[in-house]
C-alpha cells in the first residue's frame, strides 16, 4: 500500500494536507499545533 501525503503551510498558521496520489480530492486543514501533536503521536510522543 502506498500512503503518501503532501503538506503545505498556509498564511493563517494552518497546514494543508492532501493525498499526493489523488490531488483532485479536497485538502484537509489543521492548525500547526494540531499537526505537530499528530506527528508526535505517530512517533510515540504525547498528544497535546
């Protein structure tokens, strides 16, 4: 399975995330804090 995502910073302290295999799908938006917490949890860190 190929699980690829692209991220891009936005002007309003948000991050856009999309499926790089199907760029026609809508992007998801997260606050920088939420995305950092999510990535930390993937690596076994605490979720804030």
